[in-house]
């Protein structure tokens, strides 16, 4: 990694001057309405409809094989009723993140694309694990997977004006790894997300299980992230025999795991 960029980044973080991405307003408002005591499909639909791209994605998922309905709907309100408010809130957040990770052309866009593609795969793996094996809310796992590497976004944005040869350096993105947890903490606090999700972005690289007897979203996403990152049969076996795997109740993966993960990933395309 370019040492000049690295040193300026360290200084910017230490002085709390890192520019953080704003969460899309339509998605933020839809989340707030979905969480309120007066939440209803019509109220949430009214907010989502303010963002045509977000509306189209919600309709696409509601009409997909993921929910198994026998007929399609063109009504946003009906789509939200099908999916449910809790799942809609998760989808809204995930699709808003996809908007933030929409990569432009060039070296900067290539970096954003790497983060986006990895986040989608981890999110899908976490969701599928909770569908089939882990006793944990699959929607929350999906959201955690999409958020876990959000700290890379402001770090990459910081270096956006650097020459392409700096951004294309194979060591550039790995060089940001030491800071992405801290940056992710700042982003989620700025977005006013829950402490549980803040803890996730700062601790998803840690493979020891949380001390709580209850499974946490950090437990699930840390395992899914490691599973996606494992490149050898030996490391894969070690992960499945780890204390974290025992807490989650995962000793092996079902034979259709990869196919199901790919199916879930397609909904983000």
C-alpha cells in the first residue's frame, strides 16, 4: 500500500475527520416507519415508493421463488404484506447498501465491487445457514452479512482521487483491513443502527464465540465470513470443528448449500 495514502488515512482517523456516507433517505425513512408502533404495509409502501429503484427491488423479491407465491403482484403494498414488515425492513437496508456500493468504472469502482460482491456472498451464506441449521433469525443474519464490511466504503472513498496505479496495487485493499472495523463502527453509529450491529462490524474477524449462551448476529456472520474466506480443505475442516461452529450447531454443510447460497445471491443482482 502507498505509504503516503496510509499515513494520511491514519491521521484522518485519529482526528475523527473521515467523511462518512449518508444512508439513502427513502430507505432510512422506510426503516423508521417499519419500526414504529403504527407500522403498516401502506405506510411503509408510501415511503419506499419515493425511491423507484428501491420499489422495483422490493417487488422483484416479493415475486421471486424465495417466497413461493403462485402469482405475481405489481402492488408495492401487497408485496410488503407478502414479505412482512420485518423482512421488508431488512430488504430495504440491504438494497440501500447496494445503492451505496453501486460501482462506477475504473479502479475505484473495482474496489467497491470487490467489497460489494464479498458482502453479498457472506450475507447469502449467513441467511442459508439460519434457514437450515442455525437457530437464529435469518433476516437479521442477512442484514449483518451485508453490513459487516461497510467500513471499507469511507476508507476507499478517502483514496478515490489517488492515481489508478495506487488503487490497483494488490496490497491496497488488504492494507485497509486493519481500519475497516473502526470505520464501520463510525458509519453505523452515524446511521444510528443498533449496538448489536455496531459490535458486529468491529468484531466479525474474531472466530471465538461470544460469551453469551445465546447465539448472536456476530457469531453467525463471523462464521459465514470465515466460511466464504476459507480456501483449503484443511482450513474448512478446522472451521467446522471450532468452538464457534459448536456453539452454532454446525458440524457439516448440507449438500445443496452452495446452490442455495447462489440462489439467494441472485436476488441482489
